[in-house]
C-alpha cells in the first residue's frame, strides 16, 4: 500500500500546534498500516526540466573534476 497525503498542511513554520492539528496528525499516523515491503519513490519535485538539467550538469562537472583529480567544491565532508 502506498499512502500519500497531498496538499495537506498541518503546521507551517512558526505556528504552535493546536489540539485539533495534533489530533489530525495522530489520526494520519495511526491510519498508515505497517508495510514490510515498502515502495520507495523519489520526490517528484526533482522531475522538472530545470531540476534534471541542473542535476545532470552538476554530475558531469563532478565527474570531470574527479577524472582530473581536482576538487569540484561539491564534496560532502
């Protein structure tokens, strides 16, 4: 089962949780059934043309730097 909650905002940054939003959150958490064979999917926000172009350009730049044994500036330490 793939459980998706779209366009639902329980809290925004800086808001204090009310009892009703807390109860809604608890209800949503409790309504999701455990699945021992989960399906992991990517976030769809990365599937825009701009995002894919940026990802591919950065990847190619990183590979080029790796081949030349130089730092790309994109390393995670």
